[in-house]
C-alpha cells in the first residue's frame, strides 16, 4: 500500500472514530443508544466477515456465537461478583466453546453444506437454551445488573450512557484494528486464497483445514465479544438472540455493506438498523417486508454491497 | 422407565405420518435443488402460505379438497413469480447467492403473512372426523389419509418425472442445460416449472398438515430446518433418499418424544445430521457410487 | 439459407473468431476444415447461440438470429451435434430421442415415423432403446447424438467432428447417414479433421486458421489439387 493511500486511510479512520466519540452525547438519548447498538452489531458483522467475506464460508449460525457470548456473560454476572472483565471473559469462553465445536466440522464442509450445518448448529443451542428453563430462564431469558466500569486496582464507577458508549466504541475500534491486521497478514492472505480457489491453496501445500478452523475460532470469538457487550449494555439476554433469524440478519449486514471489507458489514449493519427504524415508523413490525425486498434486490443487482458500489462510483 | 408397547406402536404410526408430510415438503426442496442448484430458503414460507391459502379457500367454499387444490395452484403461481423475478437473474452464479436471495424472500413472505392474517393461530377443520380403535384409544382416520395422500403425491411426481413429456424435459435439463436448450427445450421455462411444482408440493403439505396443528406465520421456520436436514441426510437432490430420510428422522423423533418433550426431541434430528456429515457427507440414503 | 457475416466472438477476454464469414445453401453439405483450436467448434457454437457474437451477423432464412436463445433456434430448424456428443447419459436411448420429439405442432403419427426412420438407419439404437445413454459405446453415442438431432426435423445440422475417435466401421456408418441426410435435403455444416471424408461428402469447403477463413473452394477442386490442404493442415 502506498504512503499517500495509507495516510488517507488513517485520516479517514481518525475522523470517523472522532465523530463516533463526539457525536452521541450530543444526540438525544434514543439515538445515542441506537449508535451504541449499531457499533455492537457492527462488531458482530465484522466478525462474520472473516468467514463470509474473507474465507468464503457463508455462516448461517453466527447467532450461536453471539448467544453464547451473551449467556456466558450473563452467567458470570448472576453467579460471580460483578466484574466487567470477568463477565466479558466468561462470554468469550462461551463463544470459544461453540466455536471449537463448529470449527471441527467446518473443516469438512463446504459451500451450502457449511451454511446449512452452521444453521442447524445454532438451532441446537437455541433449543437447549429455550428448553432448559431452570438454568437459562427459557423463553423469558435472564436479567441481571450491569457491572461497573472498572480498571483493576485503579478505579471503579457506574456506567453512564456516555461512558458505556465510549467503552463500546473502544472495544469495537480495537477489534477492528486487530481484525484488519489479521486480514492483511500472511494468514489473512491464505484465507483469501482459500476463498478464491481451495483446491489450489491445498495443492500449494497449505493445511487448509487448519486455516479454516482458526478462521472459525477467530470469527466466533469476536462474535462472542459482541454478544458480551450487548448483554452488558442491555442487562438482559433472551433465546431470541440465538435464533437463526439473527444469523440471517448478520448475513444481510455483510451483503448489504459489502463482503470482504470489514468496514462494509459495519456500514451494512448501520444501514439495516436505520432502514428498520425508518420503516417501522409507519409499518410497525412489518418493516421486514420492504427490508427483505431491498435485500433480495441487492443480492441480485449489487452483489458487491453498498461499499463496493460506492467505491466503483468514486473510481469512475 | 418402561414404555407400554401400545404406546410404542402409536408413536411409530405417528412418526410415519409426520414423516410422510415432511417427505412431501422435502421432495419439493430436493427437486428444486437437484435440478436448479437452488437452495430454497423460502420453502418453509411457501408451506406456511399454502396452509393460510387453504384457510381462505376453506372459508369461501367450505370444501377441504378444493382448499387443497386451490392452495397448491395459487402457491405454484407465487413460486413461479418468485423464480422469475428473484432467481432467474441469478442463473449461473454461485448457488450460495440463491440461499441469500431466497432468505430475503422468506422474510418478506413471513411478514406478509403476519400482516395479512395476524398473529392469532388459525385452523382448518379435518375433512372427516372418523376414527378407528387402536388399543385403548381412538385414532383418527384423517391422519392415515394424510400419509396415504402424501405418498400418492410423491408417487405422482415420480411418475411424472419418469414418463411425462415435461418430466423428460426436466431430467434432460438437469443433466445438460446447454444441450437441452440445443434440443429445443425452453430451459428458463423448465426452471420456472420446477420451482412451481416444488412450491405446489410445499403448499399441499401445508394444507394437509394444517388440521393437526395451528397455522401461524412462523410455522415455516420450523419446517424449513427439518426439511434441510432431511434433504442433506437423504442426499441433496435425491428424491427417494429424501423420502426415506424423512420417515427415518420422524420415527426417531417420535420415539425420542416418549422420553423427552417434543421441543427437545428435535435435537435427535440434529444429531442424525451431524453423524451423517461425519460418516457419509453425500447422504445416508444414497447408493454408493460404483 | 445460413450466412455468417464477419462474425467476431470472445471467450471472456480471449478473441476467438476474427471476422468469420461462411455460407450454407439449402440442402448443401459444406465442410469446415482446420487444425485444432482455430475456431471451428466456436463457429458452430456461435451459430447455435451458445456463444454470443460480439460483432457481425448470423442470418438464417433472412432473419438475423444473433443472440437468440438456443431453444428458439432449434425450433427454427437448426440442430446441433456437439463434438463431445453430450447425450443425456442417465436418460434411455428412447428418452434421449424424445427430447427432440416432444415439440409443438407434431402429430403422433409423425413422431412414430421419425422414430422408425432412425431405428432403420441405426438398428443398434432400436436394440438399446431402453438402455441408459451413458452405457452406450462411443460410436453408438455418436449415432444417438445424430439421431437425436434428426428428431427435430432440422433444415440444417451442425456436425462437430462426428468421426473423431471412431473405428473405421463406425466412420463408414456415419458417412452413410450423412448421405441419407443429404438425400433428404437437409443442409449440413460439417466440422472435421478427417480430410478425405470431408472432401468426399462436401460440395464446398472452408479452411480456417487463427479464427479466420483463409481459403474457400469447391471440394472437387481441393480433391484434385491438395496444395491448400497441405499448406493449412499440414497433412
């Protein structure tokens, strides 16, 4: 990458992060919460992009990672002393456990088989969570107290709307930088080679299965992180988040924003939630009718997503 | 826990009946996949809309059989529209894009149903209420009829594919799309026809099954998942395999629900899928290629 | 009847046909010779609508058919026998033939006649009519591919290397069927590597090189003076 492009990127990055940091406290509370939530969904979308966009494995089961991240965090907050970092690590452990399970199978399945299998996997977790009422609260989910914002041995304070937003922003931006680094590393290049031509990548001598497993683990961990943040923000978890429709929404984020760009899926998530907000003003819960139509049209006419479309427009 | 053997027999019978309904849904799905390489995520919604359409016809005519036929025809037309508008432009692209497009359509159809019919579950009355004695309880004849009708529809599909003019068109197109076109077979029309037939089968199973359960806008979600499992376990695109897999899985679930709640019994089918993918990813009920 | 005027064709970015012009009159047998990879098969595919010409015209009976869907061309009376035969392997011989018979405006009686005619010319197909196409030998598959094309009652048949890889006995039989078709007034555009046979059955011959027609002469002239054949085909 040339120096000037690098400079443009970091300038753009700084501007966006600054805007996201400054703007929300100026917004009305509803929209502030909205932006925070979009950041969390954006993180989830980014995590799935590692699989969908970079490795070419369409996961229809990201709700399982998200959900286990949520329930792991919930467990820590219900059973242990309220500590933010402990709660988040529990969420990560939960997501990692699912990810290992899925990764094991991911190595043997391709294309639609992978899509269907991840879908079925997420449903296994959904059924378990939905029916194991004594532990998970079943259909009603679980509610708990928000842990205080803390830096060990330094300070501890209750989350305000602003600090929560900044905390989420910090986690999401850090995750973005890590994931960006990963996708630009040799490891990320191998993932993209697998997407382009799996047999050839194998023939060159790469252990494709191992790379895929790591990709699933990575993707699952960051999805779990998103789940953990969501649980902390909303102070409750419910099986609805594990249901496969959420996985479908994650795929929608990717397609709408533009797969394989990391930023694209985040934009896709924002676009989806804005549309949802706009349409539900006059269509209430039927907002998915226009959203579904727009999504289908984008699959057909804009396979590169909004970002790819804009990029082509700008280059012309 | 000791299970009385009468209960066992009844559960097995129920398993076969549910299995036949599932086979009917899955046949449509596997037909569409085998011929067009399309994974139809909206299949469950066509099943659900089929059931709703059945209630509409039932309300106006009061005749169950008219409801069955009318719903199948309407949903076939809907399927044709979906194929022409959303899937025809995707021809030749990665099959994964068809999952995405049909997923979008499933969202639209599901919420359309919610909008049109509301959240309260509806019901279709059984066309007849006769029962026969099975051990200590009365078993409704209608359930037996469902299984027989499903089998008859699947058999009719098989005969159509084997001997019908369009059946030969469809099989020729499956094997070599380009050569079929060169032989004067209107390939785009064949694809639309296949999708319409698959949709009609989904609708028919929706109407047949409706008297046993309430109809609601989310019923397609549960069915599509099972149908996917059946189709993978039976071997993608393999009609006979799907039928066997549907019965096999439903029997297992029926037996499992002797011990656990039906909601948990679903996990049995998940486990069958995972084992299939581990042991024989091409499908349990596919003959080993020579 | 069939005219190609300055046709250019691309596969992705590679330019295959560089302005090919070919003409076939009604009932005429025309040969298309050339080495491997000079664009002979692509010429046939372009006529059949399997590849879109980027430039130039394909005219059949006065209509510009460039870009038409293959199935419409089949209904117009153009039949195609591809190089790799492409029979429907899982369909029986009879079902393979039916793919060309089940079309609008044909009576049951006519269908029977067409079938009988083919079975007469290729008795082995009658014997194997209930066998899957994939189980036939290479020569039998070639016969089936031609027979299948005949079911369309075409005005012209595009034959792509029908004798490739066949035993001499089979070659004779293919030759025989070309004669039969010719007698019935069906035009044939024959792509071949088998030079002697092509010169025997054709009236005129085009020789292609590097995506262009380099030479065009009556078959008789080429039979007598083989310099052109040597120059372009190196035989």
